C-alpha cells in the first residue's frame, strides 16, 4: 500500500474538510463549549449518517462500509484540524475496534449496526496505562461490576460502556444500569468530553473473546486515531502561524523574514512532515500488515503527540500577545495538545510500550 | 518484443544482485579516506558490470547511455539494492549531481562525450562549489575564470571536495564577471582534474579521517567546450545540483550498518547489560520511532515523485530531519555506552564513538541546518526572504567571507 492518498481517500478528505468548514467551524464550536454540551447532536448525526464516518471500520455484515483504517485516519485528520467535538473516537474507533477484535457474535450483532449508523454511542473504559480498577463479582448468571475508571471518553453520554476488568475480561454495561454513576469531568481540552465512571455492584454482561488482546488492540487504535487527529491539528497550527508570519509586519518587514520566527516554523513543518509519514505508514499497516501495526501506531503517536504540543505552544509564541487571548483559537489547540499528550497513555507509557513491542 | 514490466525488472535486478553484489562492505575498506585509492579499481570493475547488466542510469535517456526507463524502475532497483552494500561509492557524486546537471543544462556535445563513460565508471567526477570563504553563502565564491580567446584561465581554491583525489573531471563554479551582483556573475565549467595547475590535498576533519579534499587551481586552462550552460548563468545550474544533493543526503540515514542506528545500539545495550535500564529502554524506543519516521518521509517523497509530484524544496526537510536524527542518536549512544564514550576498549565501541564525533559534520555538509530552515521557511511555507543587502550590489564592491572591509 502506498503512503500517498489514493483518489477515494482524497475525495473523503475533501468532503470531510468541506463539512467541517460549513457545519462545524470554530465559532460554532465555541458556542457549543459555552452551552456545556459534549458535542452537537445534529453535527454528529450528519458525520455518522451523511458522511458515514462511524461505519468506516465496521464490516458490511454488521451494517458498516468496511472502508478501513486508512479512510478512518483521513477523516480523523480533518476532524482534528477543526477540533470538532464528536464521539467518533470513542464509538466508531475504540468500541467498534474492541468488539471486532473480541469477536463476540451476539454483542457484535447487537451493537455494531447502531455504532455504524451513529444512533448508538458506545465507549471503552480503557483507563490510564491499562490497569482498570474494576472488579467483577456477582454470580455466573448475574455478574456485577464494582470500581472506578477515569477519565473515560464520552463516558457521561455513551449509551453503552465496554469495561475491562482485573484479569482482562471485557464487560458490557448499559448507560441506564443500576449502580452506575457518571460524573462529567472538567476537561482541560474544551473539545473533548471526559467523565469518571463509578460502578457499585452494577449489572454487566461479560463478552466472549480474548479480552487482554482486544484491549491491547484498542490501545493501538487509540494511538492511531489520536495521531491522526493530532496530525490534522498540527497542520492547522502550521497554516495559521505561517499565514500570520506572512502578514504581520514588525520592524519594517513581515515577521516571517526574521530567522527567529522562520526557523521555528521550519521546525514545525519538519515535525509535521515526519508525523504525517508515520501516520500514513501506521494506517496502511493497520489495514495490510497487522504484525507491524502496534509498533507503527506507537511511532505515529510519538511523532504526533509531542511535536503537536510543541507546535501548539509555538503557535501562541509566534503570534505574540494576540495568540494568548481567549478570542484567538491558539489556546484551543494548546489545550487539545496538552491533554492529547497524556490521554490513553503518557509519552513515557508509550515509550515503554513501544520498547516492549520491539523486544528491548 | 514486449517491454519488460516493473515487476519483471525488479525480479531481474534481485536475481542479478543476489548473484553479483556483496551483502556488506568488506572489512577494512578504507576507500572513505581521501588518501586511499586502493578500492577504486575494484569499484570501477563492479560499476562496469552493473552498467552492462542495465542497472545504471536507469532513468537517463538511452542516447546518452542511460536505460531510458521510468522512476518506477529506479525505485524498484533502489529498494532491491538496499539489502546490499554496493561498492559504488566513488560514483555517487558524479551520478547524483554533475550528471543530472549536465543532462539538464549541458550541450549536446557534452552529453555525448561525458555521460556514457560517467555511467560505466570509466571516468569519475567530483563537484567543486564550496570555498574557504563561501560555505552557506556559496554565491559569494571567489574562484575566477578569466576569458582568454575562446578558453578560460581558472584560479582559486575549493574545499570539502569528496573524491577529488581519484576524480577525472569536476564540475566547478567560478566567477566570470565580478562587476555583476554575486549570483549574476558565476559560471559552471567542466575541469579536467589531471590538467596542469590542479593540486589536490586531503583535508583532515574532526574524526581524524580525511574524507574530503582541498583543491587548488593555479592558472588551469579550461577549453572552449568546458562551459556548462550559458556564461554567467552558473547559479541556476548550481541550484539544480544542490537540490539533488540534499535529497541524496537526507535519504542516506537509517542503514542497518549505521553505528548510531537503533539496531546497532540495541545490540550494544544488551551486550553492555544496559538494556534493562528504564531510561535506556525509553531512549532506544524513541530512537526507533524517529529513525523510522525519517525513513518513511524519504519513502513518502519517493512515492510522491513517482505519482508526479516532485519533492522540490521539501528535500531540505529530509536533510534537516536526517541531521537532527543524528544529533539525537548521539545522546542515545551516550546513555547506552555510558563511560565507554570517554575511552573505548573494542573496535565496535570505537566505531560508535567515531560516528558520534562525525555527527556535527552532517548538520553542515550539503547546507547547514540553518540554511535548510531558511529554504523550508521561504520556499515551502512562503515566508518573506531575508532582506539580502548583498543581492543587488556588484560583487567586486562586497565584503565576503572573512575579508577585511574594503577601503
């Protein structure tokens, strides 16, 4: 498979880009943030229904399009560039990926068609570095879960939660289950809804399949998807800041003529090119070379997360004072980058995980 | 006869390489050192066989000795050749820089005379641009070529010339009109490296080796057919050549034999019993990630070129990323080797330390990191150019290099 986008992927990229510009520009996202909602339901319906983004990873037999990971990363890159709040990562990537890897036929039939159409939002309680503080109890016929997981993507809004417990098994808990408390957290990144999930003898259904392997696969998918969003966001920072450096004049010339500014932007461009190449490779191995996928997804995440944070910080710095105001979009990217560095594994966790994958 | 497909070409290349090419460079191969010319005869012999088998000048036109094929065949061959260590180091400069430049800017006569023997390794070429006073600012060069009838007389000093000691010809930049602004008065010539008045001296660098030369021209006569392109238009040809150089350098990283590569440092960490150190583990993982990203970016550029989108100034991204990877690898090697960096007891460790010492050169050769950042900023991102106070002043009124102010 090629690192260069094919015609279909280019056309998907263009439609998502147009959709973001028309239906979810940043001023609309700011209104949404002020309203306290996790995401815009109408936008989500169109993302899932009209553009079919929640169905990309799901095979046709479960109501999806089976387009694959490469297409999904193309879409996520554009959503990341626009900081569009949506449960796509939680539901269409992590929950769908976890279910497909588990291969529990009944659960797949029950949940995947709804996830594919966007009518059902599911999430995965992955918790920090893969150490879920949830214990399974109850009886064989009436299993119960007790414990806490935080932070969980769209944990307060999801219709269904997929939860990994001590020992690695995965359980399904419905959003309206007894003894389930979902507490929305104050998210550093205004565009990403996170919640604490508390389970107190909560009824749950165990899912068949290899839980630890499926949870590890979900962690790889999280790396791939976050890398895609971050590549898009890095491109947005680069475009915004180079445009400003071309227009803003100081000391009689555009500030981009000063090497102190120019060289920082050149570094941002270099970081973005490397991240993009790593992302494309990870997306193609997800589809065509599964043995390479875990390492490639870690590489993509490492090349995206840290450099994106640097790019977002430099975006504020190179804009100067205007870049530090609430009205300017730079702080939205900075917070997205800050939280995105540590979400579902800190950079240190990522390096440890990659070292293990590489056999170091 | 139907034309060979790319996959058939690839299969033929794979079979030929398996039969004829060594997997690794021979031990004790000192052809890197400018003082040494011992490996050259063997390199010429190998290059001739490689050429006769149809794997040199793959994309060059057939009328000048090339194979007349496409980038697809070139990429297929490069991918197959990556598993081998081909003894063709002496020809990389000629085929990578002067060759393509003669193809693009040279006369019909020059192409017919020089390109076929260059391809077959019968004549070796070097490139003579940098001077002691003109490095990053190559256009401020002071070597001069003065017209004498329909010939020129060349004087001056060049530096950082790879392969000058065994080269037959060089592509040299010299000033032909000092009354014009600096970019406007430069011409590019073919110089016979065996001509009277050419002196080559090895240049010893920080590692203690001498992989480059200084070259002195003392009243060297250039014949009437020596000019590449038009008189005083040498800068345009130089830009073409420098761009080819950056892409070549940027894609040279990440080889399995690289003493600062992930594979070698991981093996060393195990041998030195440091692989379990949590800091070393993380450093090695990060090295792997960065090394892979640089290799993937080079692949992306190749695939884009194949799809009809040439890399242009983004070759500078590859060059910069490669140099930064080297600087990072030095820090990883420090963590892996520990105090063995201060004093080495085995050849294997010494090779790593020599590479650590060599790394700063990579951030300078082929255009410094700072020059690459200027190029990326100006030609990729469209930022304003430096004011360039010297752009419109006649060269003979400028202060260049470390010259004292003119009176």
